[in-house]
C-alpha cells in the first residue's frame, strides 16, 4: 500500500511561506513527478512527505493513517538519495544491507532482501565491489537498492540523476520506469527536467513558488495546460 494524502499542508521557514496550504492525493502505485523551476519548493514538499521537515500546519496521511507527527523511520517510505551518499569503504552488499542492519533485522531476512534487490537491479555480480569500482549508473542502482530492501510503501526520489551525464540519465530513467512497473510501488520523483516529467510520470504536479499550478497526466497537461506558465514549462504548443 502507498496512498499518500496531503490536506492543507503548509510550510514556513521563519516568516517565509514556502508552501502555501495545499491539497494533494497520490494514489497507491502511482508514479508521480513534482516538476518546476529551481527554488519552487519541490524538495521541501518531498521532505515534508518523508518527515525530514515538519509541516507548519495541515495533515499528511499514509494509507489513511495520520503520519504528520511520525518520525521518518516510522512512515514506511524510502528516500533515494543521489549515489554519492553511498559509503565508499563498504561493499555494495554492505551498503544495501546498512538500513536493515541499523533496524536489527535478522541475517536470513537481510540476505533474502539483498537478493531480491540485486535481482531487480541487475547488481548480483557487483555485490562484493566497492562504490569506487562501479560506474555512475551502477552506483545509482545501489542507492536505489538501499531503498528497496526497506520494502517501503513509497519511494521518494529527489533529482536522483542530476549528477549523471546526459547519456547515462536516459538509461537510468528507463531503469527507474521499469522498476516501477515491476514493483508496482508508489514513486514520487522530483525533477526540474520537463523531459523526465513527461516521459516517466503517470501524474505530473507542476509547482511554481510553492503553489500547485496543475495536476494531470502528461497528455492532459500537454493538451490542456491551465495557464501560460504550465504551457511554457511543459512545452505545449498552446
Ligand atoms: P526546489 O527543490 O524546488 O529547488 P526547495 O524546496 O529546495 O526548492 O526550496 C524552496 C524555497 O525554500 C527556496 O526559496 C529555498 O531557499 C527555501 N528553503 C528551503 N529549505 C530551507 C531552509 N531549511 N530554511 C530556509 N529556507 C529554505
Ligand atoms: Mg530541490
């Protein structure tokens, strides 16, 4: 399960309102992309959902349960960080096992989940290498593997491909989309890249200065952009 609802969620940093009260529903299994220019509040919104920031007001629910006051570890969500967040001195296996080890999971269950993640990500042959011996794409897969083993209700990605070169980005985009089809788990993906949004999303949330300008499928946004900002951002002919 991975249905996430935001009800009048607002975020202020001091006196500055970065996210005005907004409502949003993310359905179980959806691939949702938050897109918008730099500084519009994408990361903040994702961090509110993850519990890495506290809301100033409003309510977050995960599968109907109030989650607003839950710490990140209790929300059942997994944030995928950029690949440079890997531990360079640990093998791939240990990097992937790290969150399970921290949670005190027994070894047999850890091994089962590592195998499952390695199979899903084609990392089986790389488990005993260290991040420095991997390509950028492989490192990014390890970072995703570390999220998969938590068997989360949803994966949260914050511009995970921004430090990869253009060619690699295209391949990783396809891999993440394929992973979504295979796992059928909710994914929320933050990017400022319109092409990523249009090619990966079931549902796009267009943000400008913390406001939701429009929510819809790529085709809906392309055909019926609500305003000039959305049209310009999506590259719609309108
Ligand atoms: P995006 O991810 O879309 O680039 P962010 O969510 O990082 O945007 O930032 C949205 C706005 O909130 C920006 O104006 C940023 O400067 C501000 N902001 C983000 N984090 C903090 C913070 N911890 N303290 C104060 N202002 C912040
Ligand atoms: Mg950001």
